[in-house]
């Protein structure tokens, strides 16, 4: 018999001969189902999405700075709108990422990123005050 080995989210290696009672709350109807879910957990690497969020955040900060520098010029309104659009995109990207992540990872992301998102909102509020 070919003994398949799977790495599960609990950090131990399971084989096709591992009793399902040992899996505890992770009970599955079949090894195939369990294997699929473990593979999906491993396959979903959040690094790409987090990198994209970081890049978008940096771009939004640049747009905000451009708008701030163009205050009291004819270009301010256009720069403000570009910054507002970019900030909205970042906030949407962040919300979507939180919704798709497992709860534990989403909680960690919120602790790390909520201050940055609040910073963007505050900077946009300051720009909005310059607009009027």
C-alpha cells in the first residue's frame, strides 16, 4: 500500500494510516478530503496579497503627498481626487483581504495594518479640509 504523507495545519505529518480520532476537531470524512484542505491551506500564501497591499499603501501615500504639495494651485482638485481614489482602492483591498483570510491571520493583519489604514483616513481628512 502506498502510504501518502500530508502536512496538516497543526504541524504534524499524517499518513493514510493515521486514525481519524487522532485528528480531533479536524475530523474529515476521508483522507482525500483532509489532504485537499491541508494542501489548500499550504497553497494559499498571503505574501503576494500582503505585498500588493503594501505597494498600494505606498502609492496612496505618494498621491496624498502630491496633493498636499499642490495645495492652493489649480492642480489640487485633480491631485485630491487621484489620492481619494487610491485610498479607496487600498481600503477596499484591505477589506477584501481580511474577508478572505482565516480568522487568526486576519486578526494578526488587523493588529499590524489598522494603524496604517487609520493614518490614510486621517491624511485624507486633512486634504479634504484643504479642499474647502
